[in-house]
C-alpha cells in the first residue's frame, strides 16, 4: 500500500480515539484513582520517551553527547533553574561533549 494511505489511516484512528474520549462518563474521570493513574502514565511515558531518545540510534544503544545534555539538564532542573536555562545548559553540555570527542 501507498505510504500516504497508512498515514491517513493513522490520522483517522488517532482522531477516532480522541473522539471516543468524549464518550467516557464524567463520573469515571472524576474518580481519584483515575486521576492518579493518568498522572502516573504521563510521567512513565515521558520518562520512557526521554530514555529512548537519549540512548538509542536506530536499533542500537549508544552513549554519546545526548547523555551529557540530559545530565546537565537534570542538574539544572534539580537546582530549580528556569526552563530556558535548563535548555541552554543541556545544549552547552552537548556542544562541549561533542567538542571533546563524544560522538
């Protein structure tokens, strides 16, 4: 099949999934357990996305300048730096690591 057909099918499924969310009764969404689960899932998904983007290149695991950027950003967050400072710290750490020879 053509790639554009698969893209359109994925878009349609994504839209239908979002539309199905409106059919969930409000009493289920106000449940404290649902709020806890939704918050936990969000944190887990974000952490896994960060790990995959930091340690993978294609189908291989790698350690390169992205790890230095993640560590610098984590330290900046731990020090409660503003978001722009966190981003700049990560970018500067990656640039320095690449300058020093990290891939």
